[in-house]
C-alpha cells in the first residue's frame, strides 16, 4: 500500500518536471521510524527496494542507503506531527527563490492554500541536509517552505497532500513569474 503511494507521487513529480531523473525524495513516518526513498533513486519508477526504513531518532544498518536529505526529514518528524514529506526542485519556485525572501501567491488557489511561503537560506550554495532545523521549525507553521537555490519541502498527513502543496506552489510561482515578465502589478 505505501509503496504504491510512493510510486504514484514519484511518477507525478517526474511527469510534471518537478524533479530531475534522480532528484527529490519522499518519506512517510511509521511510528518512531520512517520510510524514505533510497539515495539517488529514480522517483519516476520506484520499486519496493527503492524505499529505506530507518529510525527517526537513531541510525541503523539501513541509514547509509537513505536519501541525502535524511537529516531534514528526521528534523521535521521530530518537531512536527506531520506524517509525510515531499522534497522537490520545482523550477519556477527555485528561480523565484533567488529574488524573493518569501513567496506570496497571487492566484486564487495558491493564495487560499499557501498564503505565504518562506524562502530559507542565504547567498551560499546549499548542501543536502543543510537547514534541517530551520526547515523543521518553519514547517510547524507553514505547509511548504523553499530553500534558496535548492528546492521545496512540503509536509502533510499523506504524501498526496504534501504533493498537492508542491504542485500548488509551482503553479503559483509560474503565474508570478509570468506577471513579473509582463511587468503586471501583482497587488
């Protein structure tokens, strides 16, 4: 059952070009453990062997196989009550992260679902797992956050919910980008 959820969300993320062939990762909390995509797995064609079960609070034999963003997923699960995380690299959102400190969607769906999206990080390149604590703190209040020049982290009770936040953010950022290109006021 969980494998099919990972497969559906992974396939859709790739189909919508929200991740590269081996980019992004997904996880689900299962008690004091989590199921996370394997380091370097292809989200478009996940199989059961591409999912790694490891501890939220401690390492075990499977930990080295987990996504390079494991530290972020662990921090979020420790600080929040969410049960699923989607990490993606949506192009329009990432592009706007270079220019904005927060994203304020102006389209109806975006503004209702995601009134404000924080952009974390500074002017330096980001490494996987960096800003784990800041992301976790932000996801206590927000449904999704952006890390400048890197990508989004969305949290929900289901993978499908976190995926919905990811697609909504990207759609809102596409609209914002087009408005900026057309030099149309967003207010």
